[in-house]
């Protein structure tokens, strides 16, 4: 008898458990952290907020490493027939994901939310990387950034006399390439054969992204918007690369290939007076730098210009419809004004939702840290980032050849020609 | 008849193990070799027979040769210092030198901490301006180095780190090898008036032969397989200067999604490893003294 009761209790429990489990939609969410800082904690907090408001959905956030590692994890999961439900992937990877037939278009969901009127709330500059060649929308902007110029105001002040002597204003950052060189030269401090302070750091690791900005500033681009025509080897790009080589090899005012993740530490630790870095690193600088610092547009040459960067949300094929619907609700939540503003304040990324900037919380924050406005305002001069299929291979061709030129192993001419050849091959899949 | 039965019994006992060996070792190897003759990448998502195409592409691939050079440099540069120092420390510890416990712990703890933690630790040690290594170099008036950030030093930086990580493991193997050497031999040599060096050259080194052979093979396999620290510390960069064969397989397979090329590289790695193992056992295996009695 006892046994019978025991079994029936077990059965009842199992059924109750199973039914409650089936009522909840389980969503697997892959996301990267592409910049320095404890953003995993922030992300988990946002996910918990979502679950509180949506008790029928269970999000399993998976921190998948940096952008490269996240893309690898997503690709492998898709190939293995076990895709995540939703993932944030670096924006240039879209065409590769489409080539794998991994994504569903989001147009249906957006239509239901109000179509164009709904998208109007989002910065147009960030939507440029969301569309496939078929004109459908496959990505939704989330952690979006541009590179900007950070400058240490105290170091500028300390060098005021020297800067003034050559007619440079110590109270503002450089605005053109020529000024960039002039400022960097004066702000570099040497002692014997040691460099005590660098004028500038253009970090390695994502140098292809910063290089795309320089290319835009010089009126060129790296790959045309069709995703097929490689324009890496142009006279404008050569001029940009020669400028970099001059800064690193000839003038030695910028260290060669400083690792991406260490660069903010160098800026915070007073190793350099200026750095090019993603806006996504601003929270770390804000919280730990013990000096006055500013953020500015990247200096122009022919024009101001920058690619956007960062990661977009994607919803995957081959998962149940109810998971896709739940994933869309999650995306909508994460890019709502409140959440976009929260993510922006905590990380330094731009709030992709324009309405986020109208919130009192955000206004008060921007009053205290006007540096945070720079990335948003720079969007006026922002272009979509290059996109092409086999992007990992293309990026590898660009970084290895840029690295070789910056280390002085190849001439800039050779590096551009080699990269161009490899990139063309990658796009054709040879 | 009974002998045959015995044999059959042996195979019966081996059978479960063999199943797994086949499923997870031999079948994947043959499958991988077959795939190396196929074109299979992002733009042709179904494997298609392509003959020697992948191998020809590798032959013409500038990076492949850099990777091979780096791999062999990594193996040859790191193995002998590791073996020699591991043996020396093992002998010193075996002879109950002063501070023995301290040496055992400090040499062996790198082996115990996970590679990921060790790699992150060394990323900070190698940090160009804030890392302890460059601060020390500057103290001695030496020029600071780029370490992981420069293609001249990145491979060396990884070799040094790997050396630090593996030393304790090989030391431990040598230490257990030394325990098997008959103490009476040393005593006899001592009475005969042989000095410290002479005792070790004439007794320890020959008798520790089997251990050395084992260490050599394991060290070659371990260093050919380096991957974790490269993924965590340099991602093969800058400009492929620290890229090695296993990392390049990973890059082609999981980053560039060029499975044909990745499998061709795997086939090459398998052939190299087999050849090396056969060669080493062929050359040294016969000359080794296996007993000390």
C-alpha cells in the first residue's frame, strides 16, 4: 500500500513538473563581450529583468567569449543542427550566416509592431548592417558602437607650453590627421631608450575596423556595399596605411600592435595621451580613470567618417515557432528605451533606441558625462560596416597584412596588394 | 587448445576497449583522411570529392609554411631545455637538497593550475607597460619587449610560458624514474671514489633511459598539440607569427569553415606524428638499458 502511494505521488509530481516545464518557453541566448569591462554581470541582470516581466519565458544566457569565439560557437551550433534561439553576432558576419541559411527574416515581427513607424525610433546608422541582399531584415541592432578618440586632458595641459609653441591648442583634441601627428609627437615623452608616455595608441586586434574608419575619412572604403567588390588596395587606403606606419615605425609615437583588450588599461594607467577605441570601452574608462579625460570625433582628412561597429541580434531557423516569437519579445525588450539606455550607461555603447536619450535617467547621466554624447553625435558621419560572405577569412587577410605592414615586414604597398588578392579569393570561395 | 582459449579470452576482455578505440579514434582518423580529399566549405556546404585540391592549396599557402616552421621551432626549442632542466631538478630533489619541499611545490604547481588561468596570468606578466617582466627588464636597463604584441617575440613568449607550465610534470616523471634506480650502485661508485658528475653520467643517465624515452615522446606529442595558450594569449598573431598547426586546423575548421583544408592539415599532422613516433622508437628503443639489476 505504502508503495502505491509513494508511486502515485511521484507520478503526480512528475506530471506537474513536466506541465509547468512545457508551459515555459526555454530560450538559448549566445552573446559576446567585445570590449574590456565586466559586462557579463550587466547582461545577466537585464536577462533577469526580462524573466521577471515575462514569467512564461526562460532565458539561458550563454557568454560565448569575444566576437570571433561567439561566431565560431554559433556556426558550429548551426552546423550541428542545434542552433541557439537568439544570438548577438558581430555585424559583418551577417552574409556568412545567410550563406548557411541560419536566420529568419524579422520583417513579419516588425510589421506587427508598426513597420516603419516602429523602426523610426532606432538610429538609421545602425540599421544599415541589418539587411540581406534580398532586402529583408535579418538583424536587429543591440550593442552598437563606433571607434572614437579618447584623450587625457591632464596630459594635454601638462604639455601646454610645448603645444602652444607650435600653435596647437592644449584644450582641445586634434581634429585632422595632420594635427593628430603634431599632437602625438609633442605628447610622446622619452627617457633614454624608454618611452615613458606615448602620444597615441591605435590598438591591434581590431585594427581592420579602425583602418576602415581611416579609409572612410580619406573618402575610400574597404569593400563596396554590394559585399562583392574589394577596394582594399586604393591610393586613399595606401595614404592611410602610410600614416600609420609613419606614426609607429618612423616617429615611434604609437606602440606597434598594442593588444585590443590591454589598450584601455594603458590609457587609464597613463601610458598614452590618446587612444582610438570603441565607445564600448567608455564605462571602464569612466569608472577607473583618475584624471580628466575627453572623447572626441576621430580626426578627419578629406572628411569625417567612421564605420559603425558592434553586434546585432539574430533569430535562428530550425527552432520551434514559439521560441522564435519569444526570442522576438526578448529582442524588443532589450532594445526598448529603458533597456537600451541602461545598457548604454553601463557599457558605453550607444543607445540604439533614440527614445533612450529622452529618459530623465539618461539626461542626468549625460550631463555628468558629456563624453558619452560623442559616439551618438558622430553617427552623422557613420557608414555601415563592410559586409561579405566568408568574413572571418577576409578579416584574417586584412589583419595579418596590416600587422605585417605595421611591424615593418612588408611595405604598405605590398600589404595592401596581398590583402586585396586574398580578400577577392575569399569572396569567391577559392 | 587451452592456449587458443586463453587468447580468445584476452580478446574478449579487450573487446569493450577496442570498440571505443575504433569509434572515437580510428574511424574519425579515416573519416578525416577521406574528407581531406573533399571540397567542403561555407560556399559548397556538401562535401564533394576534389582529389588533391586541398593539398595543392596548402602547398601554395604562404601561411601553411609559416605554421609548419613555427610548429617545428616550438617543438625543437622547447623540448630539450625542458627535459634537461626537469632531470636536473629531479636529481636535486631526489638527493634531498635543502629546501626540497619548496622546490617540489613551486615547480609542480604550474602543472596543477588550469591552462586558462595560467594563460591569463601570463598575459598580464607580458603586458608591455604594466607587466612585471618589462618592469624588471627596465630595472636592469634593458629595452622593453613587445612580448605577445610583436611578431619577433610572440612565439618565444609562448614557448617560455609552456616551458614553465610543463616543467613540473616532466620533473615528476623523472623523479619516479629515479626511484627505480638501484641505490647500491651509487654507494658502490661512491666507495670507488666517483664524484657527483661521474656518478650521474655513468649511472643515472644510462639507467634512466626508458624514462627519458617516455618523456621525449610525451613532450613531442604535448608540444605538437599546443593550442589552449595560443587561443587564449595571441590567437596566432600578430600576423601568424605564433600560429601553429593545431591552431591553424582550428582556424580553418571553426573560423573560416573550410573543412576540406582543415582535414588535409589534420591528415598531415597524423602522418608527421606517426613518423616521429616510429622513428624515435626505432632509433632509441633498441639502445636503451631497461634494467638496473
